[in-house]
C-alpha cells in the first residue's frame, strides 16, 4: 500500500510519477490522488508543508541461512518529498 505522511499521519494515496518530466524542466513530478475532498487536501497540504511518500509491503521472511520461514514481515520505505 502507498500513503503520504503529513505531520506524522498517513493517508492512503495513489501515486503516478515521471522521472525527468520534460514539461517541468527535467524535474521529477508526481501526481497524487487522495481519498478525500479537494478542500480537505488543500487544508492538509498548504504551500511549504513537509510530506513524504510511504510504501508498505509484506515480504517473505528468511532465516539467518537465507531460507524462507513461511512468515511475512512488513517492509516500509519512506521517500521525503518536502523539497
């Protein structure tokens, strides 16, 4: 699942991005869809708000020898997008 994190709170999101977007002088861009009203999103993310993308995935666990244990653990990656 993918979320955005604002002020320590996570919100479900769908994100489509472009690396080296030609229409934005070669900068990376991201289109983010949130499950809230436009007014709520504007209130959540006024200009200058620090935020990040959080990706949570369940992955197969392995033991110290590299063998699958039959269990899964949550892997979390966070990407700061404040700038």
